[in-house]
C-alpha cells in the first residue's frame, strides 16, 4: 500500500482497528501540525518496500475517540499493529530508520 497523503476525520472504530487482519500503521496527527508535516518525508522514506502494510492517517484532537483509546497526547504518533495488537509506537519520530525498524516488526512474510 502507498503512504496515505491526507489526514481523515472519518476514523474507524477501535473494534474495527482491533479486528484488522495483517500489518497496520495508524498515524495520529493534524494537517496544521508542524511536527506532523516535518515527519512526512521520513514516513514516506520508511514505507518504501513495505507494500503490504496498511497506513491510516487519522486527524486527532479533543473528543476524537480513536486517539483517546490509544492514549495519544503528542503528534505525530505512529502505532504499529499486527493482527489487532500494538507491537510498537513512535512519538514524533526523528529519523526514517526508527520508523523502518518498527515497520520490520510488523511486516513479516
């Protein structure tokens, strides 16, 4: 899958996320967030070669249930999941290799 370009306000339910079969990365942030914008090139670089990983880019903020269910407090927060289980989490990642290392944990053949 390709890296998702835009944040969506239409978040799935936590039950839908937990039921996802396969590798999944949920990126919580906001389109106006400077930290989020700065991380986009790193995320795109890290995702190269991880075509089986689904990427959800969820706009977060007060009252957004999915972000609260993951206890997200800073943006961007990347949640790396496999078969509905959180495997890794990165908050405000500073380099593509940290993201790639987390992707390798969930993107298994």
